[in-house]
C-alpha cells in the first residue's frame, strides 16, 4: 500500500488511460456490429463470409497484430492508434456473431406483425428488431468489454498498454507488488465497465429486466 500511495499519480494516470483506450474499441465494436449482425442474420451468404473473416482475424495473436498494424496504417510503432484499431477489430469479431444471434432471437411472428400494421423496414428495425435484440446484444457487449480491458494490457509490450506498464515494469524489477496493483486496477476497471453496461441496459431496456424478474417469480411460485 505504501508503494501505491507514493505512486498514486502514476497509477491514477495509467488507469485513466486504460479507461480511455478501452472505451473506444468497445463503442466502435458495438456500432459496427449492429449493421453487420443484421446483414448476417438477413442473408446466409453474408453471414458465412462475415463470420469466417472475423473468425480468422480474431485468431491473430494480439501482439503480432499490434506490431503489424503500423505498416498497414502508416503509423509509428508507439502510436496508441495501433492498439485501439486492433482492439476494435477484435471487438467487432466477437460482436458480429453475437449481433447476428441477437437479431435471430427476435420472433418471426413479431416481425411479420409489425410489417402487417404498417411499419416500414427502417421503423421496424429501430422500434421492433433492435429493442428486442437488445438483451442479447448487451450480453455480448459485456463479454467484449471484459476482453478489451484485458487485452489492452498486452499493448504494454509495444509501449501502449496503460496499466500493462505496471506488469512489465514490475516484472523487470522483480517487484510483485507493482504487478499485483496493475492486476487489481485492471480488474476494477473491468468490473466498473460491466456494471455501467448493466445500468445502461436497465435504463434503456426496462422491459427485459421486467421479463426476467417475472420469469423468476413464476418459477418460484410454481415450485411452491
């Protein structure tokens, strides 16, 4: 604790950087995966191509990705853009399949009913399909959030890992306390992100929370 207090400015600064560099790929992954997931669910050929492509991209080791991207993007090896782009690609790779499954979970009879009462394709997407796919999307986004916060630490090997710096520096100095502090603060950020997403889900999708609560109540009541 003494080391943490003496180096609180460093740890706090790295934590803020970790939050910033993690948030961008998570947001990009969500925004990009929604139209891609909708297309993958709508057209089987598109689904096969997308899932195969992003599946291959996700298998690329993160460190190799961080090192290769500068030559592709024309950036320098220490530019944080490399890490953000790599993590955004990983986020999309995870989210696309989840988004496709989310839209597939929307009952066909509900979509047909919305069309029958006069919803256009655009209004049906925003008012029917996306809201009903929301809970599954949120579940996948929570996985992406934890994965992104964790993978960012690997970026320390190329100079852009935020809290990952504490892992590398602590290891090189044979100082386990610094490594443990890096791990603890990374876990705190992961939990914080997850709880924020849960809170946003409850605000934007109160019906989903209500349905789960009703289901549990019915189950308990039936058992009684």
